[in-house]
C-alpha cells in the first residue's frame, strides 16, 4: 500500500481523483486491481493534506457505481462464457471455485448480495459481471449497486480519514511524552546500573582483602610452628643412654 500511496502523492489533485475513480471502476468491472488499496491510500493522502477527502469519496463512489454498471452490461452480453474467459485469464481471483462461491451467494441472498458484496473483495470484483450474467433486472441492480458503492466508498474514506487524523494528533502529543519517558528511563537505568556495579566492585574488593588477610595469618602461623619445632630448628637433643 505504501507504493500506491507514494505514487498517488506524485500526481496532482485533479488527475489523482480521476485515476482513483478509474482504478476502482476497473475493479468493479471484474478486473482484479487493488481498488480498495487505492481508496485507503487516497484517504491517507487527505490526512496529510495532499488531497481533499470530499473529492476522494466522490471519485470512489462514481468509480464504483459506473464500473459496476459497465461490468453488469459486459456480463449480461457475454454471459457465462465471459466469466469463464475471465477465469482463465485470472485463475487465482476468478477461477471456477471463486465464481461458484459468488453464484451461491447470489442465489441465497439475491439483490442484497450486490449491496453487501461491495464490502467483500471477491464479490466486489464479481458483483457486476455476475449480476449481468444471471440476468438480474437492471433497476434492482442499479439501486443496490448505487447504495452499496456510496456507503462503501464514503464510509471507507471517512473512516480512514478520521482515524488517521486522530492517530496523527495522538502521536504528536505522544512524541513529547515518549521523549520524557525515555530520558527519565535512561537516567534511572544508568543510576541503577552504577549502583549495582559499585556494590559488586565493593564485594569483590572485600573478598580480596579477606583472602589476603587469611593468607597473611596462615604465613604467620607457619612461621611460629617452625620456630617451636626442635626437629625443624636444627637443635640436637641430649644423647640417649649407651649400653
């Protein structure tokens, strides 16, 4: 998403809205392009002041509605053969398992699947062509498509925008708090480490002093023992009795 955002930020505002509408329209037509990522990226650009969130929502809504309508027309004209050709071209996104799953959803929920399908990646791509291939009446499709596209595009854009604004404000305040906490934490950590190092050094010094004192005491005891032992002092005792 960062790549899409940086690319959109290099485009002037007017063309950027047109590109956003085209990308979302292509996704709605049945081509697996990152429409939702483009919408989120454009909303984030509005947070930083590089775009107007109102026009982001308008462009995304128009792209979703027009793209779905074009996809409906293509699906109605091409039928299932069109879906099969798209499946062969994009087997990962529009293969037989994905199309079968979308068909089951349409059969179970009917027109409601068009509205709520706007919020599901797979149905967002397949809703238009599949509704056309299944011969859903266009007035019903258009009503559900327009409502779903408007709610999805506007809701996603505003949600990302206001969450981004709140996060930006919170992070700007948090930066000073984080700096203060980091400084205090660093000072406290330094003092604790210095105190522990001093205690350890003192303990080692006391142990060395104790060991040295013990060694001196042992040497003194050995010296006293040598002086008190006649056999080690070289003195000769009186001779024993002779027979």
